[in-house]
């Protein structure tokens, strides 16, 4: 067959999944083409211009540890960095950064254009070229044919996308851009099981029409936590975000106009994300709440555009203006871009192998929202794994990269997708991971950088830096855990006077750190000079967290083994999951819908968290023991 150009790997789509896939494949030595509808929108943040968040920040650090590029790009373009859950344990703390949307896009393109073996091509892919159940290339709308040994499809919301604004509906992959209709039909024709999902965006506001004094400022961290382990310092000037609230008047007006919402008029058939509902959904489903939180997030240094996080909507644009003007501070608001909802096709991810390759066609990989996920971070990590394995398996002929659930949040995500599929857009949370105590964001390099180095995606300089850090933390940990301060020591007296604590006959600094009010800064003061001089505060925090969780991690392993040994346990047909204390309404809903007959079946219920599984097991075993005792 004649091809206009031939490559090793072709990546369709230049969103977050496509960028990671193309970068990884190319840097592994595969001649790679990244094909996108518009080269000027590479790395576009279609929704919230932010990276990270709970579990999502963990994933970005894992991407970086494997040699991906998202972390570096956001570190160079972020305009507000915040570590979420600072007041809670290290395992659930996670970095997040607001991005300069335009700068992020520009930087991502710069990084890709500087990548060896990577060619950018503008065009619309309309068909996959298949021969003997193997994909061998793609056909473009302009009749070009590109040959390949492997193809990664990362189309985002473009696959048969339909936009809804009020009662108006039109075909689009994103506002102002065409949908990918022919490719969607091609995948259907090839026999892939196709479903329909929905997501939405809020209106973008003109910042010049906002009374900023009416809103509560949200300040950036003074000590920003970077995403990339190679970043020494955040250099972008930082901006404030702001917090506001809806009100009862606005809620009532929404209720009066639900007939204008395509979500409630029946026009939207796809299922939306449970964890990011529209403002219409919030008002209807949480009728007891008289207000909902809003975040006003600047889109960049050189724009007046403001992203209104928390106000996703598909209501008509004129009604959006009316509603917003009911909020104090928005009395004179003007909308730059109205919010809208978008429906799109996705492929059942149970069609995938752990490598992200399809079981149906050899050489075809799927990554991102096409697999039923939502979020830039979820998409990017899938793209990274798909790009790596496309190159490893079909160009270099090496063993694939497969991550286990206990190795990475990326492994949790892929495992969930290919085993359980999705019934709503999948979002990653820390609660989905059984080994979350050991999957901290600050340990991503320790867990995954050796794999990235072995692949060739981590440079020698980065590897040397990693080993030096690892050695420092090991030395620090040894001192924290093993050096005891006795009553007779000067340090004991100093610490006792400083903290006013009963320290017993002796203590280690690890033990001291577990006391209320003892911060890493205090611990740092009592380190010997030869250690203190070479370790940073963040490395001290990591070493202390290692000590804090070591016992819990062992207990967690034991608990997981206990869970796995109860697969044959039968669940009574009349068992009432709603009576179990500690189960969320979501978990109860999933269990009642699935009605598993054994504990093994229960463990495979889609969306069920490890904590919920453990809670049910405790109740099942105690119920069984109680009934056994009663029958005696």
C-alpha cells in the first residue's frame, strides 16, 4: 500500500494524552508523528486551566518520575501553586497549580518541537487503515495516508462530539472546533463497543467587570511545591485566586428554568461526571444547600479572562448572565465565553490490555477520554503508558511497561479501567488505591524513576541527582530513627524546654515528630551540622513521613491479604448495605445496583473503594459470627 509518509508511531490528537504519548515514543527512538486538527492548540486546556489536585497531583509527579513532560511544563507556566490538604497526613497531600493557559500551550508546543524523532502534522484523521487485524496507518481528510507500526488514538471529547447550550445543539469537538465524525464511525465499523459520556464547562468572565472586593482572596503558597523532581525553583510571578458563593435566589431561578436545561429536558443522554456536576445538578440534587462554593481563577498574566470554577452549566447564555448577576460582586458581569455541555463517544476500556493496546486490533492504542476518563492528568498518564508501549512493543520489540496497583496511582487507574470499565467519567482519588500510604506524591521518584531511567526517558544528570537525594534521605532516616536523646544530653534539655513535653527517659527525633505541635522546622534545628547542611526541608518531611507510615504500611499489607482470603464468603440475598455505618451513599448505590453474591464479586464492583470493601468485609464477618453464635 502507498503511503505519503511512513512513521513508527502515529499519535492522533494533541491534547494532554497525545502530547505525552508522542513525546515518550519519540524519545525512545521511534519516528513519531503527532497529528492534530490545529497545531496552534497543542496542549490546550479545554476546561479548567489547572494541573494537579487530590490524587491528580500524585499522578503528575509519577508522570515526571517516568520521564514525562507535564510536570516540567506546569512548573514553568504555573501562576498559583498550592499544596492541598496541608493540615492532613502526607499520604493525601497533593500539589495543584493554576496555569497561564496561553503560556502552557506555548511551552508544550516548544517542548514537542524540540524533541528529536517527532514530527507535527496538521490534519483530520478520518479512518484507520487495517490489514489482517493489525493497524498499519491512518487516512486524513485531505486524502493523505500515513503509515505506521503503531497508532495511539487520543481524541479527547472530539469523537462524535456534540455541544449543548440551552436548547441549541451542534456538532463540535470543542467550542469553535469540528468534531471527529468519520473516525468515530470507523471505530464503530471495526466493532469497538461505543458508549456516550458528557462533561461541561463554566462561563469565562471578563475580569474588568468583577467587583473583586466582594470575594475572598485565596493566596498562593509561599513555598510552592513543584511537580517535576528536576525543578529547583518556581519562577513565574504568582497570582491570587478568589472564593465566592451562589445564593438561594439564584438556586430558585435555576429551578424555575430547568426546562431550558438540556440536561433536564432530555436532550443530553450521556452520563456526566459525578464529582464535577453542573450548577443545575447541584441545585437539584443538593436541594438542602443554600449556597455552593465558587472559585474565580485568572486564566493568565496577559488576559482579563477569568475561569469560574464550580459553575459548569449548559443553560442558555443569556440566562447564564442573569444568574451570575444575582451574585454579589457580579452585578455588572460580562461573559467572554458562555459555559456549555459536550457529549462525546468513548470506547469501553475493557477492550484494553494493561499496556493500553486494544485486544481487538494489534498495534492500536487508546489513551485519555476515549477510555471514559475525565481530567488532564488521567489523560496524560494514559498517553505516557500508551506511547511508551507503542514504541517498546512495536518498534524496539522489547517487554512492555506495566505498572501494578501498589507501584503507582497510574497502575490503579489502568487496572480500574481494564477490569471494571466505566459507567460514568472516571476520576482518580486517593481512596481508590489500597496502597495509598506508600503512594505519596513525594515518593514518586523513589517508586518510578528507576523504571524511567531503564527506559531511557530519564537523563544521566537526573539519575545522578535522584541517587544523591535517595542517599541523603537514607542517611537522614537512619539518624531520625536510631539516634536517641537521653535525659542527660544537652539536646534533651533544650527540646524539653522548647516544647514543654514529657519526653520520657529517651526519644528519637522520629518519635518527637509524632508529637502535636512538632513541625519539620523544629526537627531540622536538632540535626547535626553534617546532615542539616545537605538536606532540604522537603527531604526532612519525606523522611519523617517514611517513619510515620512504616508501621501502618505493614498493617495495610496484612489487611489486604485478609481481604483477598475471603473471596468465597457468601453475601445473603437480603443483606442491607444501607445499614452499614461508614459507607457513603455512592458506595451503597453501587452495591445495591450490583447485588454481589460473594465477596469476590463484591471486590470487582466498579467504583468501589478499598475502604468500602474493607468496611463491608468487617460487617459480613461479624454478621456471620453473630448468626453462628445464635444458632448454637
